[in-house]
């Protein structure tokens, strides 16, 4: 039982009891030798004092620690002095009991048990050496003491290891809870940033863009020398400046991965830094990349992150591929792996879900909700032993006629002079 790292009140009390027991038995042997007037009484007192001093020196020496060479040498020296003392005084027999505990504590089990057996044999032999009456207790006493010492030390050692395992588990639990809380705070912060970016982009930025287009149309319809023309121009410029500021806010609130470059670059970094045993992740772009609104980029990046996390945690795949495809009317993201797959159930809407949620949830509802919020769809194809394919498809804004970039780019298209369309005074570019 190695209690070097963190001595407890229990271990401290046990050590003090062991010290007191050994010193007390040595004092008893010395007093009995002088009181009974046995031969070599002086030698017994000297050897008892030497053993007590040697014991105190080893107990106080920092180098004497369990399972070390210094501990083995110290025990050897103690054993030699004790054997000499045992040869002169039969009362030294009782010192064997604290020696049992010392040997089991300081020596490895493979050496501690033989040392205890040798000590017990020496104690039994001392009866014969000093002509003591041989009784069953002559053999049972030392052997029973050795058995009690072995059971006590090994049992305490097992309890100590179990206590250490529980302490480590508690430390890991506390650390995991702290990491989880930190991750939840980070996820909540990122989610709120994304929500604010989406709200600013879809409301404030779009409204300013529509105001700018309407003022541009009004400016073109007014004579150059009309008094209102200058006011309209200044209003349009103010709307344009505020639109640029709103866009800067949106960019500042986007995820850090997207701040460092395009969506393709963010997905490439995600592929390279996703690590798992025997898993290789590759990324490819298909078609001609076009600039996407921030909510689209965020949705595609988060879907890729979630799908890859599922691959790492659940699939046991050796290979995964991320493909970002730009088509005429839509953009799609595919995450395919060659893992173990899973059974899927198909609901009435044709949406595949895991047949069992006991494995951890897969996060598919969150992916599907994110895609649906942008008018897109998410499909999942999987089967036991067939891998998994997750595909999200979002309609391009220019194809839908009401996407987030229509209003931003409308001023560069023909017909921008009448952005309201059909003379609708309330109309605006969505």
C-alpha cells in the first residue's frame, strides 16, 4: 500500500501505532533481560538500543519508501540486528509481529511474502534455540500472526486502491462536468451569435437594402435639378452606409471558422483536423463555387461538423468524405462514411431516423431543422454494414427569388429602377 502521495489520518495513526509497538517490544525485551538476570543481558540491551535507533533512522529517512532499494537495505539491516537479538533473548520473538507489517508494506508482494515466511520460521526456531517448551502454540502463534499481518496489509491495500480509483473517477467526473459546462456555454454563445447574425441579415440588412433600391429608383425618376433630388441622394447614401455597417456586424457575428475564409476553406480545415483512430477524412468541391449568404454557410458548416461528430463517435468508419456541390439552382453538402451504419425508420414525410435512439441520438433532428429553416432538405441513407450518407440541399437564393442575397445584388440587375415591381408602393426586394 503506497501512501506516499497523500497520507491520511488513518495511515498516520497506523504508522504511529507500528512505531509504538516495535519500540515497546524492544524496551520490553531489554527490561526482561535486565530484570531476569539472563546471560548477555548487557548485549541484549545494546542490541535493542541499536535496533531502535536503526528503526528510527529509517522511519525518518525520506529515501526509505515502499518498493525502493533503500527500503530493502533498511529491512535487511533491521532483520540482521533482530536475528542477533533473537539469538540472545527469547523475548525478542515478539518483535517479529511489527516486522511482518514493515516487510509487507515496504517490499513488493513477491518479496514481502517470502520475507514474512522467513521471519515466522526464525521466530519458531527461537523456541528451540532457547529450550522453551514446545507446544502447538509454538507454531500456531507466529504463523497466525503472519497470516493476520498478510490479510490486514493486503486487505488494506485493496481498499486503498479502490479508494484511489473512486477518487480518480470523482476527479474525472468533476473535470468532465466543468468541460461540459464550458462547452455548453460556448455552444450557447455561438448559437446566439448565429441567431443575431441571421436576424440582422434577414431583417435589418434586407430592409436597408430595399430602402436603398427604392431611393435609387426615386432618384432616377426625379429631374436632376429638382429640390428633392439632393435629399433623396443623401438618404440613399445614408441607407447604403448603414447597410455596409449591418453587413460588418453580420460578418463579425459569424463562426470563427468562417471568419478565416470561405466555406470551402472552413470545410477543408474541418476535414484535416478531424481525428479518430484509423479514420481518414477527405474534402472535395464540385461545380463552380458561388458566394453564399452567411446563414447558408453557417448551416452547411454546422451540418458537416455534426455529421462528422456522429461518424467519429458512432460509426467506427475508416474513411469519410465531405463533398460541397454547387449546382445551378441549389447547393448541397454530402458526408459519406464506410462505417457500421444503422437501421433507419422512415416517417410519413420520408425522413429517415435511427431505428433506436439508445446509442446517443445522432443529432439528425437538429440538422433537419436547420436545413428546413432555409427552405432546404436533409436526407439520410444508411443500413447495417453499409455506412451512412448524410446529404443537405439548400436552394440558391437567386433561384428562389426570395433569398437573402436578392436584395443585396438587385441593384446590379436590369430593372432595378422599379424594385417594388408592378408599381406596388409597398413592395420591397426580399
